[in-house]
């Protein structure tokens, strides 16, 4: 897609909790909170940027230097300043040092890029996906936007950052949407922002070799919006790694919305954040005045814990 006019960017406040030929390829708290472990002795923190002076997220300053790898849309921008590559509100993943906050690598991928379609007072749709904002009236129908944010229990994207006329990473007239594959058949599949298929409101009419249900992919399309049957045609499909997948035993700091209600007892709760299964036990800490009873769908939380067999074992849960 070709940018129209000068690129502009919009921060969507601090998150409101109402709030052709086809190719297929793979791609690879508080200021005292620390994370460690993971691949090569690194911690992994995922959340929205709140300020700069290095990069701040969830009250923690992650220190950057000339050795920090900065990736945006799979492109290396390591030679550029933090504020040039990233913006307040972007949801990023930071790989940092063992028990310190020295940023080794920062990665950014938006949720989607495409033209604004139907809208009401606080939502609009892009490529069949619902985006929640404070005021949708500031966006024009057919305006091209790039959206970053957190997914709620209905599969809607609560925008924390929106870029107007985003820099294109594809050929002119192409758009992109990311999500999990579900309902895979010989003719296509459905795409949604949660691994269980919730919010899979768009159908994709093309299938590439190697696709499987539950796989996280980026779909590139020339369709500005789904057809009357809710379908888009893919020109390219790429497998990506979702920001909620972590190496075994990694020390993780995950920010997001609760997407599945809690089950179990007070000392052994199970719920999901951005589709990532989280479990508590008798050692899980909650800030004073909060408890597991406060874990409800669409509440914004920060979970600090350890990856254990595909489940995040929570050591501490903070309500944001």
C-alpha cells in the first residue's frame, strides 16, 4: 500500500478497559521488578511502551545501547534512536539481561494494517477485525491505519497505538492482518486474534502448504475489506511467532487483557491473558488490596512468572 501524504501517529491514551499466487514461509510493576531466565540467560517482557529515556514499559526502564537489536516489522533498525523506531503505546517484546533491565533485543509487530471500514462511536473495523478506540469519529472511512493493542475476550483489539498512513512493507495496494488459523479446510480457513478461534470474523480463501489450526500467521491481501461473505483472498501467508509464546523455563513479564475467565480455587486458579494460559498457586503474590477474585474477563493485568509446558506459572499478578 502506498502512504497518502505525511505519516502521522496517534496514541490511544492509556488503554481504556471498556475499553493470486500464494507463498507461505516461516519467520522466525514497579521499577524494582526484574525478570531473568529464558534463551541464553535472558528475560522476556511484553507490553505497551509508556515512555522513553531508554524504553519504559510497566514501570520498568529497559536500558538500550549501541548493541541493542531493534526490530520493527521484521526489519532491523538497530542504528536508529529508540524514539525513531518505536512510539509510546506500541506493544513490544523486550529480551533483556538475566536479572537486569539491559535490553538485548526489542521487537515490534502491529496487529494489522488496512483501511478503516464500518465505524460507530468507539469502534471501527479493519479487514474484518473490530478495533476499540476512545473516539472512532477522528478516523475517516477508507483511511489507512496500522493498529497495535491488546485483545479482549471477544477477540476485539483495544488499540493502544494507531499509525495513520503507515509505512508500507508490501507492494502497493496490499494490506495485512495477523492472527491464529482455525477451521482449516481445503478451501481456506478463518483468522482471529485468539488461539481458540474467538473473534475469527474473517475467512481467508487461500491455503498454503504447511498450515495448521492454531498456527499464528500474517495474511497479506489486496482486498481493502472482506466481501459480502466475510472473505478475503490472500496473496501471501507467513508464519510468525506470537508474542505469547516463550521458551521453556523463561522468566516472563506479560501485560494484556484477561481473555478467559478464571476457574479453580483461590490457591490454584487458571485463566488466560491474550489467549496465553496462566496458572496461580499458593505462592502467587497479589498487590495489597487485590486477590484472585479480581481476575475477570477484559481486566488489564501484568503477569510475572515462569514458562512451564506452555503455561505461564504466575509468581506475581499486578492489576493495571
